[in-house]
């Protein structure tokens, strides 16, 4: 007999009312960080305190794009790369809604990269959570726009030779009002950043590093999800308000390199038709 | 030097419906049609020969409280108007062939999610950059089959600025009525032609509303994809509390992904049938002297203007000739043509087009009678004389 | 010169009044995928894997023997769980059910 009391087993989580709980467990792999991001996001909605009926979630395509399918708000799972202009249409037409885009690094930064810089340039009133797992996970681990140099993917078996985007630097340069980078280990800081984004008018961008043990970790000696999160714990350095974002590249291959996280940018700038 | 007198700037019209008689560009008439139809949101990207639609709305729409956004590209335009539409807007974009091609993927999304949107494609000579400032009619099949997969659409084809106004209103009503992407296939000649446009009183503008949920949000369950008898499900908008989920994935009545062959087959057949079974209510055409006609010219857009003149000349020469002008290209008025054939007098069809036979193929599909094309790849439209020569041949 | 020991032995004046929260752990076993985040990052090492498996074949967490009163209700296991499969409630006050 184990030491559990009957009350220790449950079928309902206290935040289930903000989830489409009838769809759980979700399709994401064991150790995948996307579930944690979704969880932190609904936690932020809960804390946000406004009517969740007035909050909208938009996703693109890919593993991260499935986020919209699990949250119990008006949610739209759109086409690959087009979550941002879709969300812009909602936010501009009805400025009373808060709109959050949750999608992956490939969706937002490769196929949707043009929309990203222009939504930031306009300072569209959107919260954008970019789940960065350094690869295209849904299609089996191809390299993408954030894959660090030297990291392996099925389409770069010898290691990627392309320079990746440094997303906070890109977002700041394009004109975002709020820019942060956290990992799924930093759930409290990440949730707090999402809350700040929800309470701020304008284009708010949060990159969140998340393990993809199945497609990325496996090919890059990062072990299980737990091992990758432990790597974040050892290598991350918090530098809130960091001014110079240009040096904040992420080097996965060199384990001596630090990964800088924090809330970097928080400026006031007129939001677009908000 | 004498001061020049201050220019008197006439006040901008701020009403949605500018009732009256105007001398108006086809592109502007289309924009005014959208205004009269209750346009809320326009997202577009400049492209010849449709830019005048966008330019006109950039002034008109914000003046009545609508939202005008110039997007970064046509991929963004189409996504933004679908987004605005899920939030409840009557939304619209204007483009031409190259931009229309870029929109194709999300036209499939609008069809799959059943989001009402209206797109005007002012056709120019194509493919590729082609002749940007010169006429074409070669997007007829792109409009029907351009996105991947099977789905239903509605496409109108105006022949005059007056019709640009009227059919744009019809387009918005059809989009909301059937929850489908609706196209207005104008061509460069009609778009850049100025003619008399009569705009009626605001209360004479036909308006069909979206079907909306009958249940209270959060109290009773609402299935966003449970269709009524007409195969169209009621639509809940973002922010109303229904907490809908919409996806481009194959989905069940709850809107949840349901990735099975059976669900897919059922869903796609409904999307097709939604237009197919309601086609009698959607289809619109104009006929001229077809009752006893032995030769029937089928023409649309600018080409129909030459064809009408050619048919009138032929009649005055005693030839039994008529004109059938589809105002809706999709759904195609096949039943009407079949009835004409069954009457027995028709011996052949002539189909002049500024493409190499796109609509002719549709007519060949439904008849064994000779179907003669008069085609030009683009850049100029057939003259009445050229069509008359084919009638007389 | 003060030694380091002196500094570490300093205590807040209201220390005797402070109460360490006590929590109860709740597990939704069928959602668990055995990623191990809750077990690894529990600050008081309350959790261990079960020997039993859920329907999908994963060993889910349970409270370790002898750790029944060790949960401090910090909610970190809840927040980091990608599956929404674990949460804690306060044992101090039954009315506190915010997880």
C-alpha cells in the first residue's frame, strides 16, 4: 500500500476551466515544453482578472500552433505563418479584445517572418509568445531560423551552417514595445511577463525556450526534456533591462556559453489602431 | 503677385451610401458597393489595376468609423480580413492576379473555417507579372480551383461600373449568407472604365445578415459547426463568450480537430453542397434574344460588352443569335444552359474570352454541340466586329 | 571583524511568527507523461515516481513515504507541469482551493 490518501488523486485541475480539458492529455510529447507554456499562459489569463470571454488566442501551424486548440477562450488555429496578420485583423477590428498569438519559431520567424517585423513596426496591439525549440518539431526535426550554428537537424545532418535569428534583438529592432526571453524553467517570470504583456498596449514579444526532446534534443546530445531544462538552469543568466541585445545569441553547442534571459525592453510607443 | 483664391474643398461625403447619380470608375464603384454593403474592415496591398479600390476606401472607410489597414503583402491582407471577419466584421480586400495567387492558401482556410470574406480580383493579363496595366480574364479557373482541395466558392463577374456597385453588395450578402469566400472577378477594362453609376437610397440596399447562434453563451452548449438544413452553421464571433475553436484541420461539429477519413469526407462534401444545393438562389445571369437563338454567345465582364453589340448587329442582319451573360461565374449557370440546349433551337455556342478558353471548358463539359472560342491571351479585348465575324462564320 | 558565521546566523525578528505553508499534492494520473519536472524541481523533494503505470504506460508522481507533510505549497510542480497533471492545495485552510 502506498502512502497516498484518496484525496491525492484527482481528475480535475483547478485551471481546467480555462482549458479544453476534454481534449487532455494533449498530443505533445513527454518532456515537451509547449504544455508548460500553455499552462503558464492560461495561468496568466486567470491572474489577468479580466473576462476571459474578451481574450482571444491565435496560433499558426506546428506543435506550438496546437496551443490554440487547448485553451478555453475564443481560439483560432490558422495557417502556417499567418497567425499574426489574422490576429491583427481581430485586434484592429475590435480593440476591446486582448489578443495573444502563441506559435513556434519556424511559424513566426521563417514563414511568418515578414508579418512579424511589420506587426512590430506598426506596434500592433498583440501579445506574441514565440515558443523556441530550435527546430521544426512537428515535421520531425528539420533546422529552422533559430537553429544555432552547429546544431543538427534532419536537413542539416552535419550541423546547421546558417546564422540563426536572435529573436529579442530582432523584435527590439523592429519596434516592439515589450521584449522578453525566458525558458520553461522560469515559469513564474514567464507568467509574469505574459501578464505584463496583457496589461500593455502595443506589440509585446516574449520568446520562451522550450525543450523538444523528440526531434531536437535527441540529435544534439541534450538528452531528455529534463536534461535540457537542467541545462537552462545551469546556463541561464537573468539580466532584466539588458540594453544591448545584439550579443544575446544562443549557443546550444558550446556548453560554456551562458543564455541570457530577462525582461529586456519595456517602452511606451503609440499602439496601432488600438 | 496676386494671391490665388483659397480653393473651396467640397466636404467629403461621410454617409455610407452616397445616393445619387455619379460618373464613376469601376474600381471606385466596387469600393462604394462595399461601403453601401456595410464594410467594416479592409486589409489590402497595392496592385495594378485594383489599387483604386484601396485608395478610395482609404478615404471613405475611416470616415464612417471602419478600419483600413495596408498590410505588408497579400498573404497578410487575406489573413487580416479573415481575422476581422471572425470578430464580426464585414471584411474585404482588393487585388489582381499575382496577389490573388498569394491569397490562395488562406482562401482554403476561409472555406474550411467557413469565414465570410469578399475579395475583388481586378484581372490583368497574366501569368506572372504579365501586362500589369492591361486587361485579362484568365483568373476564372484560379478563382474556382486555386486553393488546394475541394471547396465551394461564389464568384461574380460585373460588366459595368454600375454592376461593380451592385454585385459587390451581392457578394457581401452571399458571403454572410453561406459563410464562404466570395470573389468579384472584375477585369482591368471594367475596373478602369468610368460610366454612369446610380446609387439608390440607403434603405434600398439589400442586406442579408449572418446567421447567428440562438443559444446564450456559457449557459447552453453551442456547436459552432452544427449546420442547419441549408448546410450553413450559425456563426459566433470572437469576444462574445461562446469560446469557439476554429481550425483549418478537419474538425467535428465542436470545431475540434477530428482527423479521420469519415469526418473529412463528410465535412468537405458539406462545404461543396452548401454552394451546390443553394446554387439556384445564388446564380444570376442576363439573357438577350436567346429564346429562338441558334447561336448563343456566352460572355462575361468586358467581353460581354462587345458580345452584346455583336449580337445586336447579328440580329439586325437577321441572324438568330442571342447572348447569355453569367453574372455569377461560380456557381456556373449550367442548368440554364442545359435548358436552352433541351429547347432544341441552339446549334452552337460562341465563347469570347480574354484567356485561352477557361470558361469554354465548362460549357464543353455539358454539351455535345460545337463550342467555338474566340480567345486572346490578354492585353486587349475582342471587338464587336471580331465576335460578329465568328457569329457569321 | 565579524565572521561569516555571524551573518548566516542572523534571523528576521519576526521569524517565530512566520509559518511555513503546508500543502497537499494532487495528481491527475492519467494526464501524466513522466517528464519528471515536478519530481526534479520540487524544493523539498516531496515526490517520487510510482511503480504503477497509468493507461499510457507512464510512471506518475506520488508523495514519497515520510514526506506527507513536507510540501510547502509553492505550486512550482503545478506551474511547470506541461500536462496540467499535478497541483497543490493548502492544508492550512480547506477553503483555499486556488491550487
